């Protein structure tokens, strides 16, 4: 049942699997080893000689073994005895084996479901230790990280929701004073380990196995009997050892063990410091603190007994009288040896009277009471009342100080918990508290900037965003927020530059592209005839990291047509060249990927190592030496150039024979390239959410020409075929019918 609950906890949160280690540690460290008697005698006697305590049982087992020593069994029988003992007689062996099987099964199940067990998606801003080039710096920083975690438990004064880079600077020198914290932590762990004598556990298991295999021979019992010569001293030592091993179990199973997965020792994790990772280790910490406080209270109680204040005053005086009697008797015996019998009787009578409560001849001392203030003893400065009062006063001061310290610790933890709960009441309060604790953290500065943006303070937000980028230049998210803040502050040009740079950051690329689309849409609506805004948007879509090549080329061709309508021949050439260059680069990348895939296939058939082909981007089949998009671009390029030339010469498109000739040539090519009527972006393999689908470049071109020559049957017929191809169902039938009538009318006229 416990193992099933551990697996359920691990499915909820991975750290739950560490409870298996805790359970195994409890069995190994705390549960005694059970050893039965002779296999040949067919009787069982349990012995705790192999764990802390159990001296009487050990002696009894030794006596039983000495009374009837069995014959030495063979090796096979000894081995069989050992296996049967581990399986049937020692229950914790089977428990440990079952827990180990459950742990391995969980790991295998998780590997089958999640494939990769480790978190590899992290950056320097999240865990700088993994990116350090110095082994010494990694070692010292990891040790200091552990000390900081322990410090958060011991003194939780400064808490933060984010401890990312560079809240805690890295340690690169041995002379750094912060190494003292690491040394203190590991010194404590070492002391706990040595005090528990873990090597004794190994010895216990070895002796237990040897005793089982010996099958109750006499020498085993003799050693156990000889090991217990002073029962009281060994029992006290056993109790101390058991307490030390219990402390080792708490430290290893409930404090260090649950923290190991996040310690950056076995592997690097995506969190430098996370207070949430201390929830489980805090259980062990609380047990250690409670043990410490109980020890302090026991010390105070023991001090009371030492001063005698736990007894009534008469009992204290009687005890003091008994001590006086002992000393007097000793003195009497000494004097009797040298001076005679009379002195001995006097000395003894004084001691006995004091002990028995009778009157005393000297100083008038009464049993159970201190000497009077006028007695010679008080005058000599040796009164028992003054001594007792002084001891009691000291005891009360120490007791009061002990309880005051304990109360102060409990009040501190309670007040700090109450204050921290208020930090989590709102997101703003949480960000502000993190800013007070970690002002040098890049992520904290980013969150503070977002908070200032919500409040409408763009200048303060920009300060936080820029400081975040200054702390860690490789942190790319601030670029997006800087760009948005600049645009909102009235500096769109600088904002667009920042947003374009943020497109290279995969964490904010989609948001940056949406923002840029909105900006360029507004710019285009303000200047609908300016091709530069459309060209700028198309240039962004052609960036390889966005994977929007098809839509980018459609947008760039739209800008080329707008430049042609303005007579900008150079603008047309520049736009067409931009799209052509992007297509050529994409073709080279596709060929490279096809080559890598072919090599991987060959290596897989040969059984050799290679790249994982499943991780490669799917590549469309090659369609001749040039792709469809490039062929359509080359077919339309002369038309764009002819339009730009005609407009630059001041001619109307309907009156330019060159424009019509190039247009008719392009229309004839559509018989072999019907895909040119469709939008290139419709076949995009990587559509990005939030961007508008570009209108086909072919539709823009045909509409521009046919609108200037409404009586041209060839252009009107192509316009109808284009509408039918793009699938505009609302207008398809009406437009086709209108254009058929127009073509028939124009044909009858001519």
C-alpha cells in the first residue's frame, strides 16, 4: 500500500518518488536485523545483537548456541540457509527488494511515456551553473547553492518567487567568504554521518549473514556473550547510537534525499533556487529542529535535578546531610587510624545525626534545614542556604532564557509565515517582494517592468526592461517588451527595430510577429499606396526562423506590383530579388536536409550511427530544378517590369503594347502552371497564428490589368478562372455568369 501511494505521489509530482529511498533508509538504518537460531536444531531464537541494544537477548542466544553446538553444514546448505533467511525470516530484505522493484518500474514507465527524463530547456538566466566554463566555479557555486537552500529553511527572512540570474552571484574563488556557509553545512552533515557510524550497519549485516551461515556454531555465541561485559554502559552507548542513526535517517531520508533531484549534482535542472523545492525537505528540517528543542528542554530539566530544586527544601537538606555524613565518616575513619577511637565516634555521630534528621552538636544544625544566619557556619561563609539560593537563581535564569529563546524562534517563524502569505495575495505584491530581495535578477526586473506597464508607466517599464537586458544580454524576452513600450511611448521606429530583433527569440517570436503585423497594418492603412510598408512586412515573413516563406513571397510580390504602379523600376527589381533570394536559400536548405536524410537512411541500413531522421523538417518532393513558387515568380516578373516601365514613361497600361504582350504571355503559361493562380501561402507548412493570409499575387496582377482593359475577353476570362480557382463561393457563380455574357457580347461585337 505504501509503495502504491508513493507511485501515486510521483505521478502527481516527480519528487514523490524519493519516498521510496526514505522507506529503504528507514529499513536499513533503524529496523533491527533479525537472526534465527540453528538450522539443524529446528528451533528459532531471535537476537538483536546485530543492532543497537538487545544485550539480554544476545546473551540468551549465545547460551543456547553454546549448550548444543550443531555440526558444521556444507557450503550449499549454508548458502541455502542464507537465502531462506533473507526471504522468509528477515522481513526487511523483502521490503527493500520490493521497494527497489517499484522504483525501477516507475522509472521505466516514465521513460516509456516521457522518453526523456531530464529537463534540457533552460537558459543561463534560469540556471547559470550549467553554463559556467570553470569546473571550480561550478563546484563552489553548487555547494553555495546548497547552503543557501539550508539558509532559507533556517532563517527565512528573505524570500523571493524568483531567484534567477543574477540574484545570487556565482562563486569563482576559494577566498570568497560565502564558502564558509558551504563548509558549515557540509561539516554538520559529516558530523551527523560519523556519529551514526554507518560502517557499523555494514558490519551488522555481514555478522548477521555469517551467523546465519554458521548455523548456530559456538564461536558466534561466544563473541556475542563477550561483547556484553558491561550491560549498563553498553545500553547507554546503544541508546546514543540509536539516536545518532535516527538523526542520520532524518537527514538522509527526509532532508537531503528529497532535495537531491533539484541539487544540480546528478544533473542540471531548470531552476537555480526554487522555494517550492523545499516543501518536502522542510519535513526533515522540522524534525531536526524539534529534536534540538527537545534536547534543550531536557538539558534544562537535567540542570534542575542537578541543583536539587525539583525536590522539596527538606529533601535538599537531607541530601546535603547525607553527603556530609559520607564525608564525615570518611574523615572519622581516617582519624581513627591515626588518633584513636573517640574521634571516630564523634565524627560519625555528627554525620549520622545530620543524615537522620536529629540535632547536631556543632553549629546547632537541624536535619532538613540550613544553618541559622547567626551560626558559625554562616559566619564562615559556608551556609547551605546561600549556596542553594545561588544555584536556584542561576537555574531559573537559564530556564527562563531557554524558554525565551524557544518562544522567540517560534514567534519569528509564525510571523514570517504570516507576512509571506500577504506577499502572495496579488501578483503585484509578489513581484514587488521579489524586487526587494533580488533586484539583480533579470527575470525579476522583467516582471517589474510588466507590472509598470499595467500601471501605465511606460518610462519606468523601459528602465526595468533595459536593466534586465543589461544583467543578462543573452536574455531575449526584454527586447519584445522594450519594443512594445517604445511604440506605446510614441517612438514606433525604434520599437519596430526592437520587435524585429525579438523575432529571433523563440519564446516571444509569435507575440512579436503579431505586434509587428498590427503596426504594419496601421502604417499601410494610413498610406495605402506606399509599397514600403508592405515590403517591410513581407521582408519579415521571409525570415527563416518564422518559416513563412510562401506568405512572405506573396506579400513581397504585392509590394512589387504597388511599386510598379508608381513607376519605380528599381523598387520592383529589389522586391523580386528579395523573394527570389529567399526561395534560393530555402532550396539550399531543403537539399541539405534531403542529403542528411539520405545519409541517415544509409547508416540505418548499415547499422551505423547517424542523426535522427524523425527530428528533421519534412521536405516536399522536388518539382524540377526550380520550385513552383520560383517558376511563378519568374513568369510574373516581366509583367511587373513592363508595368513599371510604362508608368515611368507616363503611359496608360491599356495603351502599352508591351504590358499587354507580357500579360498574354503569362496567361498562356498558366495552362502548364495552373498552381500560379493560387496563393503560395495556402500551401505553407508552418502557418503562424495571428497573421493574415495574403491575397494571391496572381489575383492582384490580373485585377490590375483587367480593370484597365474591361473589354479584353482574354483578361476577363482569366479573371473568372482566377475567382473560380481561389474558391470564392459567394461570388463564383455570379462572376462567372457575368464574364461569360461579357465575353459573348464582346465576341459578337467583333
